[in-house]
């Protein structure tokens, strides 16, 4: 009788261990394969209304970053000042 209980407990622990290990491995693989967007921190900390799509989800596509030099005057714009850095 004692052997039966020990074998039953062993089998339950084994099945539970396999199930928990399987679920943990799926979540770990999903975590490792996740591609993080360059602006993910900005999306979480300061989500601007213009980055939301019509259904309310955040658009994680391509974004253009525009930097202005200190003291930039838009009245003195020259098209040759535009640089396309990638």
C-alpha cells in the first residue's frame, strides 16, 4: 500500500513537472524571439495620440526622426541643409 502511494505521488509530480516545464519553455522561447522596437520605451512611457491606430493599438512601424540644431531659424531654411542619414 505504501508503494502504491509513493508511485502515485511520483507519477503526479512527474506529470506536473512535465506540464510546468512545457509551459515555461514555450513562454521562454516566445520571450527570446520577441523583437523589440527601437522606440518601445517611448511607447510605454509617453505614448502620443498620433502613434495610435484607429483600433486603439500602437503603430509599431517605421518612424522618421527629425532633429533641429540649437538656434535653428525656419525663416532661413535652405534645402541643401537637409541630410538623409540612415
